[in-house]
C-alpha cells in the first residue's frame, strides 16, 4: 500500500541517493527505466502526476537496485492507492 510510501523522502520530492524517471505512457520496463533515468531524470515524484495508469521508476545511485512502480488505482486527496512494484537487483 502506498500510504507507507507517502512518508518516504523519494515521494513528492527528490529521491534521496536515487535517480528517478516518470514514463510518458503507462508502460515501463527495466530497459526503458534505465534509459530514462540516464537521459531524462526527474527531481520529484509529485502525486498530481502519478495517477492511475502512470508508471515511474527509482534507481539507486550505485545502479544495483531498480524499482519499477505502476499506479493501478488512485483516490482523490489523501485516499489509498494501489501499486504494482517490480524490483530488480544486479548482483554482478
């Protein structure tokens, strides 16, 4: 549930020790995330932008961990939302 994430420093502001990217459409895979973080990073993850159907990703600055998040449902105001999270880790 994203309510636990709402208090995370990455949400609504600049991801701390991370880089982020917001997809232009609702679909986002790992390769597109990495390319987006490197070419079009964002400094904030505003809830007004991250509505149902939108996807974003956060990559640790050491490039080992990536989370791809898709917002499945949202609510007006401070209501609960549902997200799908895919976590990738490079152990090489």
